């Protein structure tokens, strides 16, 4: 995997994953302050979903980047 095989699509996937991860962490950090019961539920649910999105997108983008490197090298080793 090199930067030469990093396509714009994969870069966007990494950027969206980073944004989702930061959003999820921000929502979880908001739970340190006293908030209503409904907000606690909503923040937890949205934060967990955002972190899951970040994890899945990161794994998918890394796999695509790896496959692009294999294709550029002439096939799987």
C-alpha cells in the first residue's frame, strides 16, 4: 500500500470515517455533563452508531486500498 494507489474514493471514505469517529466521540464526551434522560439515550445511540460507521468504513477503505495496490502490482502475491 502506497500513496500512489490511494484513489480519491478511498480518501473520501477515510475522511467520512474520521468525521463519524470524531462526531461519535464528541457525543460521548457530552454525556459527562448532566443532561436529560432522553438526551442520554439519543447521544449514546447516535454515538455508538457513528463509531460503528467509522470502524466499518475504515476497514473497507483499508481493504480497497490494499486491493488497489495488488492490482497495480500485477495481481495477488
